[in-house]
């Protein structure tokens, strides 16, 4: 499956810039050459404009040919050149699903569609689509036994970015996502289990037995098997447990040797390479036959294993000897030994397999190995006590344990005889070491667009977003109610599954007629397709409680006492009583700190919360209750306009004068 590699936010920023300049939608996008293919029985699902053909299809998954609320569907756009019929790859379309417009708004469909897309691009409360096919979420691993789900697309007052909290039966240590991001596996050493998270619902759906002390997790490239490193103190129970992903069953355990285990795979998933720290060995396992085929001596204290598809070799760093053993992945023999210094640890390769970077924690250095020659070509000073690294297409990002700075190494500047370009930025105010109790999971994760990263600072409990080309992080996401330790991006956006075919599997949230808004940047095309979704009496959303706000007015006066009243009703309309964990969070847009108010139950599903709004402006109210789930917390915002007290007094004084 091919991931998008053009940054979507660049296209969105283009749209926002045009809106800021006040350019009329009609002159920008409306084109008399646009034509729906009227002869086709599916005319509303095909579009030809500016030399581009777009075909839209929404197909239900499973049995039956009808799209039904609460069920899964595959949404697909096929984009081709109008003249040649050749597929257009890498164009990164955007798409949103929202209820079809009615009344006057529906009369000029093109204009209304473009205006709606403009609102969706702003990602503001009150202007969000029912379903965003460009969306992604940030999964944060917490110090306690939980995960936090953050929606980075909207952050007003630090409230709306927090989407859900996932409780775990044990403290998490490491995790790995499936290739389609539909599932995330989380190791829990104290439980001897791996938790399985369904990212469609953001719920824990299973606990998988994974042997003694499961720590490191690794997924085969073909996504068929999950490998779990078992750090048991008994050598007979120290090794790797292999879990079949489709059946969720443990297949086999290999006792490979004592100590911590790191895991790498050959590109074809044929072989797994497992390091055994205390035994000083590398185990080679044939994954197709489920048998141990070789054990190699690779130093006295191997700490990391990395595979390069370019050289078809495995690189094992040894922290005590300061060496990198190069093992041929086909013959399973030692091919070369690269000499370094004591202190070598984590090693990873760039996405093309050309450059491997090994971190030396003791020397605060990064060693760069050229896989084409198996030679050490650079030794670079980096953040103090480097311990984590990841790669985008253009940079290597290195996190220091004893420094808040993240080092960036420009991959395009690497090469024997060249001077590497090294930059950096601060991700928070303090070094990660100060937080203590850090997991194996990385505090660095690449964003969906492949040109930016999220960095967790466990000290100030904030995850920072950094886009390449900036001098500092663009934004930060506070993890309220928990202590952040690591982060992982869950991509829900359209993916190019075949040349020119962009697809996503979605869960249809409601019934009715919907507009599927489509955006292409080059050439600039905006169009709303249409689709119908049938109702279902068993749809999950019909069982989810909702909030009905009972506000006498949407305008209040600054400084005056105000009580927010609202009713909670079940999916069938019946009042919901006895919700004990309700709270109202409210904040002044766009950036004030959120405040919280206790809620009192009145009766008949009605609740009240006193609010103190000492400043004028637009205030947003958000009702939340963890016991009612993430679906409840997602759809219960409202806003209030608070007038300055002086203006209201002047108005009242004028009214008295008239009388």
C-alpha cells in the first residue's frame, strides 16, 4: 500500500491563502469546460474538467449492495488524464463527507460546495464535516496504563484536540501499528500480554498472550506475523513469541538467548533477525518454516539490529565493543566489521536503505554508515545522550536524553567527502531524562505528510509539531489528565492503493443523502459528488447519548452570573439520568486556557453548570463524560457570545432615556 508523500497541509495552506486574499470562488474554480458525463448511468459519480477525469465510488464492505449507516464502506476516487487515460499518481486529493445541502443553499450547488470546502479547510469548531477523509490522529502513550487520542486538526483552548482515552490493563512499554493503521499492538510486560487497539473505534478489543515479559514489538513487512521480544530473566523463557495477526493467536516461541531483544526483517519477510544482548548473539529465524536456522556471535553486548534492503545486510551495533557487525542477509555470515567507539546503541536506516545512523549515547555522536560500501563516512555531534531517531524523506531526527534539542541531519548532504548539514530545534523546555520512567516506544514519530514530525516532551507533558523549514515547532498538544511518554500517528486519510486510485475505508456515521466534497490542487478542482446511505435500527450511533443545550440566549453579559442548562437524551430520545462524571469545559476563543465547572443534576435528564465569563468575546462550551465514551464527547459543542459590560450598560441607559 502506497502512502502519500506530498504534504497535504501545503495544499490546504494554499486554499487558506486564496481565501484570505478574498478571491471569488467563481472566478477561481468555476470552469465552463466542466462537464458531468450525462450518458453514464452513474453520471453523478464522474467528473471531467481541465484535462482530468475523476471517478467516485462508495461501495459497502461485506454482503449487500446498499450503503448503510453504522456499516463500513470503501470510498474510492480514480483520477486519470482525460486525453491519455493514464493514472495520475501522487496528486494527494482531499475529500469530506457531509449531509447534502437543502433549501436555498442547494440551488447553486457548485458555489455552495466550494464554500463548504473553504470552511472545512479552516478546521474550526462548527464548520467540521461529518466525516473527514483527510484526517489523522495522534496516539499518545501515557506513563500510566492508558493511551490518549488527540485530533491535531483542531485545537482551540487545548480542549478539542483531546478525542478519547483508552484504558489498558497494564502499563505500556512498546507499540507497533499495522500497515493500514487499522490496528495498533501495545506490549504490557507486567501482564505478559499485548493489547490490540482498534483505531476505527479507538477501543481495546483484545489482549493477546505474548509470553514472559513482552517488551519490544515488530511487525513483518508483509503484515502477517507480529514478533514480540521476551525479556524474561530465565534464559529458557527469553527470546521471541510469534503471533499470527489474522487469527490473533500465538504460533510459536523461540528461546534465542538471554537479555534484551531487538528485531529486524529481510525485505521479503522470509527471515527475522533477533539480537540477544546478554548472550552476545544474533539469531536468524526462517519465518516461512518457523525454525531457527543460525546463531551468530556479534560482540559482547549487542543493542540494536537494522536491515538495509540496498545492501541486503543486517547491521548489529554493540555497545560494549563499539562495533557494527555487518551480516549478509542471504548467507547469514559475517560480511564486515565496522569499528567505532564504546557506547553505540540504536541504529536505523533511511527509507531508501542508503544511510544507516548509529547513535553513541556516551559520546553524544551519530555515526553514519553508507550501505553501498559498508563504510563509516561521518561522525556527527548531536543532542546530548542521543537515544532515539527516525527518518522522513529528507531528514534524520535524533532525540537526546539529556537535552530538549532535537538534531536534524540533512540526508541530501551526506556522502563520503561531503560536509553534512546539521540543524536542530528545541522540543519543549526540559530534557526527557528529567521525567524518568521512559518506555521503549519512541517519543518521535513522523507525521502523515512525511515532511514533519511530532515530538513528545515527557517533562512538560506536551507533544510538539515541527514542520521542515521552520525554526521552531509550529504547535503543541497538551496531554491533559495523563503523562505523555511516546506518540504514534494513525492515518485515516485517502491512500493511493493503485496508480491513480485513492481509497479509504470508513464507517458511515448516519443515514441520509450526503455530499462527498472533492478537492484537487493541481489543477484546482472542487466538486461535490452525491451518495445515499440507508438507515439502520441497529446502528451504533443511534444508541449513543447526545446533548441538547437549553440556553435562553446565545448572548450573555460580561461578568454576570450565567448557568448553562442542557439535557442528555438517549439515542431513542429518552432522558439520561444519573451521569456522575459530567463536567463542562469552557474557554474563550481562540487560545485561552480551558476552565471546568462542576455539573448538578436537576432531573428528567437535565443538568446545570454555573459559568464565570469575565471576558468578552466568543466562548465555547463542551460537555464531556468519560463513562459515555468518545462518541458522546465528539458532538456536543455550543458557543456563546459575551458582550462587554460597558456596552450593555450603555444600551440599557439609552433604553431608559427613550422611555
